[in-house]
C-alpha cells in the first residue's frame, strides 16, 4: 500500500475527524499518535527522524494509506518529499480558539510529565532502556508541545504565531495542486473534490476529541506498560 494523503495540521484542528473521513473514503489505514501508543515499535524510528536522522519511511509506514497529526507531523517536510505523489491536507481553525483548545486538551499530559512522578519515571526508563523515556522525548518535539509550552508560559500570542507560521510554511513548501487548506466544518465537499472521490451519503464525521486529548491518547493507561517494555 502506498501513502496517498498526508495531514500536516496541528492537533485540535479536526485531525481526528479528518482521520475518520479518510478511512471512510478508502484512504486508510491512517497513521496517528494512537498507533504509537499501541505499537511501541514506532517510537525509536520516529524519534531518530525527529532528531534529524535518516528514515526508511517505506518500512516505518508500511501498510498505511494516510497519516494525520502528531508525532509524524513534526516530520512533515520529509514526508512530503518522500511521497511526492501523496496529496497534502492541512487542517486549520480559528487560531485563538485553537490556543484555548490545545491548552485545555493537553494540560493534563503536561502536569503528568512535569510532576515528580513524571521526572522519576523518565529518569528510570532512561536508565533501564525501556520505551517510556523515548516516547516522552518524541512527543516533546512535536509542534503541539511547543505551543503548549508557550501557553503554559502565558505567551498565547507566540503560540498563535507558531500556528500561523506553520500554515505559511506548508503553503510555501507544497505545490498548490497537491495542497488543500481545510476546515473540517466545511464537510465532505472540498475534501472529496480535492481527493477526486464521490461524496458519501453518510454525514461527515465531525468528532469531538477533547476527552481523548485530555487523557493524553491513553497516557495514564499506557505509561506503565511502556515504562516496563523495551522495543528495538
């Protein structure tokens, strides 16, 4: 299976709705952060790429027809270059509403990581060579993590600048005929026209994912198993 659609938008811009829509349209399976939590084998290869190393994307993403959101979106430039025939869907929303959403959604994850327990867990995982510390390093390099740090430092205007700069960078880097700037509230029409597929009769899957993000994509439930596991 070849990669056909790359999502480059920040989390909390409708990426989960886009994931569901792509799968429904036949562009799945769709790679997301949830796959990293379910399959720790992805952690170290993606971390090497985020650290500037080489990537065998054909091996890492074998079997996937699309991807959206963190953590792969941190490597969006390299993905767009590696898959020159893939179309790019960049999800956007009102920047000020996005800042509020990202802060509410990821605050619990940040509290976990910045707690004494979080620091100890990362340190012990590093010593033991288990999967937890590399996972945290990976997600700390995402676009969403940068924005969350700025909101925590009471610099929401800087987070908005990052958000808008990211869109500008995508527009500049991706040829217009490969790129759709997309708000999920616009529904099937623009997406299906761009991907050249029929519009489904079913309603567009507008999905609220605040609970999923508040829980850190299963951060609490998966942390223990990742702390103990070691995947190479």
